[in-house]
């Protein structure tokens, strides 16, 4: 194999692919990237056996087709340090040569034939999203998924794929985030299994989507327990969580709410951060007290003292109190940005609290016991 590559373009691709590679693996070959070059161009591949990534390498001149392995970390470090606009890569038996104008590097390489297959997908049956829509749905739900590994079926973002509407859901049992969005069913795409995307796979998908323009079409397909996300220059593949997602709609309160109030995102987030300064693990949560025209936020810490912050609000109902985990609140507000408002609904001191936005985003939180402070 002999190719000439634009150094900066190749460095960008190696950096993306290297995010998939395990830092240390019982199978050292996984710490490499597979570069496959044909007359039509080149593809860079990485896998950790749970996530696979195939990237089109732009601006690659293929002189002699072939395949070779690139040591991921070493190659990325080298490409960052070189100053050449172009570099040459040549495979010679079990060695890789990297040639600059005034430099030469040689690396031993394992047999490329031993590298695990990285799935490709020529999508005929899929759901079509815009890159912005899919990215936003994942971003607004992934933070709420189970991270401790105790409940396997909650360890990823769940997708409900309809004809024109898709719902993404993330939950750890104490909070639940869901976002509705638009997508188009193509070729009768109807997965038979629950589509639960592991958080690790979601992270790689998000890296790839960040490179796409907002309106770029992205294809999402499910087949044989795997998910595929196909963009104009990449294919991400990953194993789905092999489990059934809980009946998440059943946790939403059915009765009319006791409190309903519109709150400004920026001001509410600032007040919550202020009140949280004194809070510690022994005295968790912020007490939110709603009275006519005013919201009072109170916090207490064993060694840091107490806090009391007032926020003017458009509320004229009866007094109501609820204690919430401040981290859960701030996680929700962070994905909204600073502008705009959201609606908060409270049923009782012990019932779930619901935060909603006008664009189909809902966030449900279990309150803390009022007497915990």
C-alpha cells in the first residue's frame, strides 16, 4: 500500500477514530486503526468490539491499494507534531513507513487480516433524521441514563421509532428525560427489538454528528441487535442493550397538577446554583417554596451554613414546597441553554415533579423527603 495524505485531514480522522480505541486491551490489535485504501479512496476503521466506526478519509491519493494498521495513539501524536502539508504512508510487510519531506518514521504493525470486521451498512430500510434533530434528542436524554450498571435495561437511550415521530428516553429510575422529534420511516423500517443505545455508542454518535451541518440527512437503522448511524462520511455501529425498556409513560402523574408555573431558564439556574453553594452530601437538595409572586430557594450544609435566595415569578396560587436534587435540576437546565422559559408542574411533596418545554421536551424528577434537611 502506498498513499499520499493531507496531514491535517488525516489527523482529524485519526482523532475521531482513536476515541473508539481502548486505551489498553487484552487484544492489543484493537489499539490500532485499520486503513483500507482502494482506487476509489480510503476508509479508516476502529472498534472496541462494542462500537465500530468507519470514516471516509478525504484528500487521499491512492498510488497502490492495500490495507495496513496504524498505531492509534502514536499516529495521532505524530500527525500533530509534523508540519508537512502532505505525508506519505507505505506498508512494507510487517512495518509501516510514514514519510515527511525531511523526516521518516517506521512502526511495527500486526497483520491487518487479524483486525476484527467493522460492520458497514448499505441502508435501504431506516429512519431519516436531520443531524441537528438526532443530536438534540440524544443530548437531551443521555445525561439521565443509568451509569452505575446496576440496572442493565436503563443503561442507554431508548428510541421509539414511529412513522413521522420519534421519542428518545433516558432514565436512571430517579429521573426521566424524554424528547420528541421528527424522523421519516423509509423502506418499512420497523425494529422488532427495543432500541436501547448504550451510552458509549451515543457518545461516538454525537462526535460524528457534531461534524455534520444541521440539515444534513442522517440515517438510523436497526438490524440483528445492532444500531447503525450513517452520515455522508461515516458509519457508526454498536450493539444494542439486550433488554426490555420499562413502561416509562406509566410514571407520569395523571391527575391535575397542584402548581403550574413558567420559569425563566437563566434566572432559575442562577438562583439554584447560588442556593447550592452551601449544600453537602449530609444535607442534599434545595427546598423550593412557591408563594404568590415569589419563589424562595433554601439550602443547608453541615459545615457551610445556610442559603436563602428569592426569585420573582408569575405565580398566584397557594403555597407549595418541594425539595429537589440540585444536580438533577442543573443537568436539565444545562441542555436548554440560557434563553427561554420552561413550565414546572408539582402535584405533591412526594409525587414526581415535571419540567416541560414547548418543543416536546419533558423531564420528570423524584423529590427528596422534605424533612431531610
